[in-house]
């Protein structure tokens, strides 16, 4: 499962540090800032959804609402027919910066999601399988500070795999990594998705990355976030952006939608 339906979603914040535009004081809390306004989207079960948009447009706010970490102002967010009212153990969030606990080893971090399992042998098997899937065998006893940035992201993926989530939320998980490491992790996420068929919501600023990875591409406009592009892709992996006319044209469209009229 992992079917997401968003209807007329709105999220606004109160700008408490600014004086109200009408000049009033006292109990007035300040002006409101709409980050998301009137958003309607649907993500199918098992889709790898890539969400793009300019900085500050509300991408992270959107998936934090979907993951239950932030409350919406109005509208509806349903996952498998149930309204989201808080974080769920069925969903895992991979943050932009490392979310590993520094005092725990790779193996201990990966086991966090199943630490309450009664069958310790099954728990150990699931942890070992996940670590092997992200190619971290031999590093189970290493601490996060002993790993490269790419290896830390792999350890986070292992922890997510152990949890066996219905939805995996990934907020720019490859930011700050070198190009080769990013390419390798991109491949691993695609392989993981095709093997497990879980819903993945993936935020990125990289248009080519979205085209190479995504089953469903969503481009959000400037704040307040509204949909500029919503396109589903059925092209198999691996994808050739220059050799596939549809992908090449879509690449141009995505650049234009983000205000870039030529691609370097």
C-alpha cells in the first residue's frame, strides 16, 4: 500500500517577527504567509515520485505534511484512505542531512526500526539483508563518523529497508555528495524501488535525476506552491535522455517550467 490523495491542501504560517501590514499592534499575531495553496495531487501505490521546484516553494513542507511531521492549515491528505494526523510507523523519512545516531554503529542504526521484534534471529536477518543490499557488508561495526558521506546515506537506506515502509520520504538525500557517489546511490534507489515496489516521494533540484528516476514527475511553482507540471513516465530503466525523443522534449519542458530557457 502507499496510495496518496491530496485535495485542496493549504499550509500557511504566521509571520510573528513582522509588524502587521495594517500597522496595528497589541494582540495581532502578524500576517500569514501561504506556502502551499489549493494543491491537488494523487500518487499511485508503488510510484517513485520526483518533486521539483525552486528553493523555498514548499517542497519540503509538502512531504513533511504527508509524513505527519507538520499539520496542514486546511484541505485533505489521505494515505490508503486514512487522513494523515501524525507520523506513522509505516512510513520512513530520509532527511537532507544525515539522520544517523552518531553513538550507534551502522548495524545498530539499521536495527532501530525493528528493535522491538520478539524474534531476534529474524531481526538480525533483516538487518543483514538490508546492509548487503546497500553494499555495506563489513561496515556493520563502524560509527557514522568513520563513514564517507555516501556510505552514511547508504546506511540510512539500509535502516529504511529494514523498516519495510509503505512510503519512503526522501528530502534531497543526495545533496552535498560528489557526482560519482550520487550516480551510484541513484542507481541503488532505482534498483531498490523496482525490487520492493514501495511508494517513494523524492525531492530533488536535479531535472536529469528526476527524469532518470521518476515514474511520476511533479514541478511546483513559486510560493505559494501550485502544480506547474504533473507527468507520468512509463519508460523502462535505464533511461537515455538524449536518445528518447519524449524524454528529451520533457527535459526542455521542465527547464522552461523552472524558468531556465536553455539547458547546459
